């Protein structure tokens, strides 16, 4: 290692950054002309994804900003679940509630070349990022983004509804890693007192947006399988499956309207 890299890694280690050598190498390779600035930002626990302005998800390169949640590998479980469910006949229309960077919707549109989707989000800044991602990744002609809350979209039914809603209990946020707590949007993290408030609102709206027989696939917290199932059942929905991520944790729940 060069003296520059050794010094940078030492600074990150002193700041409590895990795997400081690897992160220093990443930042040096990606920001050689602004390396010192990048290290100073990472010392303060700003996520690398925000420093670089991008994050890979589903082998696609997404733009990210502090307006959107950073896409995580665990969320690919939702994409995998949808692809398996529709392996024979892909859906024509998709609704993504709380689209953020658009990563879930755009990943699915990249796989289903004849599908079209709508991404809904309460954050206009997030929608701007999602629109740019759709344009960069070649699906803009099949994706539209609309400003609004979970209840805002009615009057049209979709073949598939997806969502990664906020699901962290309010009381837990203060104890999260500073990378998340201090930098990622709380609007996309805070699920209310029990972490299930956004899910209740989605559940109440699914009756108005799901086509007959169509599924909703929703990301949940690692320990929310039972509580999320009960919440959805309380709103008259049938829970068909809970899918675990690669770590063996509850990650995705699949529901449909009753027949």
C-alpha cells in the first residue's frame, strides 16, 4: 500500500469504520482527485454510496442521493420473488409504493421487457432521482413516477404491487449505526411505534389497486413475519408466503385479495 492509502485507512479505522483498508481503496479508485475530501466525509460515517453518488442493485448502476434509501442486497429478495412468481407470464402493469430510487421497479422492468410501471413516492426529491435512474437505465418509456402518499393512487388496478415501506420502529432509530441514522432519510426508515404503521396504510389501499388474483409483494423487517402477516390479515388480505433472505431472516411477504 502507498503511504497515502495507509494514512487514509488509519483515519477510517480511528473513526470506527469496519474494513478501513477496503473502503480506502474503493474511495481512492473512485475519487482520485477528491480522495482527501472523500476520506473526510467517510470519517464522519457518511455512506460510501452517497459519497460516490451511486450504488449497484440487481447488477444495475443506480444513482443515489440523501433523498433516497440506499438499495441493499436484501431487497433483491423481492425482485427474485416476483420473477419466480411470474416466470411463465410476466405482468403487464406494476405499482411501486414508496419507490425511492426506483431500484425495485426498474430492476423488474429491466427483466420484463413488455411491462410498464408506476412509482409512487411522497418525496419529490426521491422521484427526481428515480426518473433519472429510469432514463439512464433505459426504461423511461415504460416507467412513470407520481408524487403522492400510499393512499394517493386509486382508480386503476395493477397486475403486481410492490413496496419497500418504512418498517423500523421509531424507538429503534436512535440506536442504528450512524451511517444510517445520521444520513439516510428517516422518511424512508421510520415505521412508527411498532414499525407497522406504513404497512397498515398499504394494506388498507391494496383492495383498490390490486387486479383480481394479482399479488402484492412487500418487504418487511427481519423479525416481522408474524406481526406483518397478522396486520395484513386484519385488513382482509390472504397471506400466501413469507420469503427469507440469504441470511435466513424474514424479508418479503406475498399477499393477495380474498377470492
